C-alpha cells in the first residue's frame, strides 16, 4: 500500500481494446452533485432511526468532543474498511484529491464485479448500519457512534451512487478495472498483458 496526493492515478500500461467497455458515469464534480441527495437522505433517515430505536433522544446532548472526535475518526475508518476489502496483492493506494475534495482508495488490479460492490458497501454497513442495530438491540445509546453513523452515511454518498451505476450497467460476472477516474468492464478472459498485477484503481470513496 502507498499514499498518493492528487487525482486518481492513470495506468499507462492499460490500453483498453474492444473487449473492454467504459461504464458511462459523470465527471467528479457532477457525480458529487448528483450523489449528495443520496447521502443527505440516508443521513437524515439514520438520524431519525437513532432517535426512535435507541435512548439517544432521551439522553444529554452530545459534547463537542464527541462531535469532533466522531467526524475526525470517520474518514480514516471509512478508508480502512475499503482497503480491507481489497485483494491482498500489495497494489492498493490510499489517496486524497484536494482539488475535488475527495478521499479515495485505488486498486492497481482487475477485480470481479461482486468484489467491487463489497468494497463500496462495506463502510456503510459496518460504520453506519451495524452500530445502530447493535445499540437498538441492547437498548443503549452512544452519541459518538450515532454521529459517526450519520456522518459516514453522508460521506458514503459517492459509494452508493457508484453502486447504483454498477448495478444498472455492469453484468455481475464482469471483471472491472480503471483508467484514472473511468471504470471499464469486460466479460471476456483477461487479455495478454492485462494480468491482475497490471490493473488499476478501485474507487470506494468518491465523496
């Protein structure tokens, strides 16, 4: 794994031929604009559920330390969960794109569609949904976990938008790889020179 500052790295060794199809998707700024309502809607829904299903609404207001601590912790935790779902090939990159206000994970490899979906969805399930379910089942409340859950849902808007694009456009048995921002998919066998070690980025945090 290595760190990268700037836009998502290109793969000059990957020149897609006719066996690869580029998935139609918006540019980063347009994607963020389209994805924002998804994150806001999920965040509001989770906030309401925290108040209804747990004793959070009957407790004291969260402290500033709990608020800032949860917000600061959620970005590295979110990226770490994306990273944990990458295949263990040593080809992972964690990056920040300041010009687009994006954190991302980048995987230099081709990867099955279902694995891609798992990478995108894992932070939402682990950081936003599981804490709510656990606290509701135990009839307890944690302001730190609630804030982290809601904040992560907002940050995951790009992940959820990407899941929708993937489900709508790419066969589940396809292999995916990227050239910079753009996602390519193929249902054929890997071409010569397109070994898993020569692949590209898997983006899990487009927001």
